[in-house]
C-alpha cells in the first residue's frame, strides 16, 4: 500500500482516525444494539423510538448535529480524500499481501458506506424531520420497507451492516497503530484478532436487528397500549373511537 504521507496533513489524519472510533464507531454499536430490540417485538422497538422522541426536541437536534452528523460527515469526506490519495501496492515487498487486501476492502467499504448512509439518513432522520412524525421509522414501516420488492432493501441493508462492521473493525486495528497503542508486531497481531472478533459480533448484532423486523406482526395502525408503572389502570386508545379505561374494582 503506497500512501504519500509526507503530503498528508498529519493532524487531520489522526483526527479522522479518532472520529471513526469516537463518536462514529461508538454511535454505530449503540445504534445497532438498540435496533436489536426488534427481536423482542414491535412494542420494544417502538418503545425505543418513542423514548428518544420524548426528549426535548432542540436539545436532541443539537446532540445529533454536533455529536453524530458533523463527525460522521467529516469522517466520510476526509475518508474520500484519503481514498483518492491512497493506492494499493501488490507488487512491492514493503507490505504483506493480506495487509494490502485489508486496506483495499477498507477503502471499498468506505465508498459504499458513503452512498449507503446518505440513503439511510435521507429516508429516516431527514424524512422524519420533514414529516414531523416518527411513524416512518417505527417497526411497521421498517417491516413493509424491508419486505417489499423481493426483499431488495433487506439484502442491501445486510450488505450495509457487513460493510460498516468491517470498516469499523479494521478502523480499530488501524487506530491502535496510528496512535502508537500497538507498536510491536505481536501487539498488532493481537489487536487484529480482537478486531476480527469484533467484526463477527457487530455483524451478527446488525443482522439480528434486521431479521427481527421480519419475525413479528406489527402493531395495528393507530392502536397503542399504555400501562402505568403500578399496573393499576390500563387505557386502550383506538382510532375513531372513545378511549376505554378499565379500573379495577
């Protein structure tokens, strides 16, 4: 792998590596973890959505912009700059063939993720803010979207999770080298094994979340069940009907 490091901005190169781990990588793992609530059913997953929707709107928007979207945008754009400057090197003996292959897959996955995440954000977060409703990102909407047109989007998201998992895992290995955490070849080999294990776990976590969207029947449109903390009263809200309340005698 041949990269003209003398022409790269050393500071921004390290910042790019750091943002890939914190906050972007951390956000990705917690995002997939919360999405895995689909396995437990629509109520659990939609409960996560409603929790975040209950937070103060302006505060949540500020957190999204500065803690997620700006770091992600910087990481993506600067990553494309690195791809443009980098060049795999198969024929010189300076780097092992496996390292060149890992490097190449990292760049390919990054370019794919740039397009994939642009589509994902546009059809989820941006669409939610435009419509003013979270209905489009709830369980029923996801099930319909992933199961339509011969499960094409389901397959695309499976590939997207695979690419994101590899990109993050390789990024952890590269981060440890770039920041001087793993100096010796033995230490680098150990973190490489850890990164591979991380790749498997994160991939299965994301795939499990996607499969969870197809495991259960979604809640009926317009019906929501509320149970208070003491489980003393229950109210069932139905569309075009008066709310019924049941109070124990």
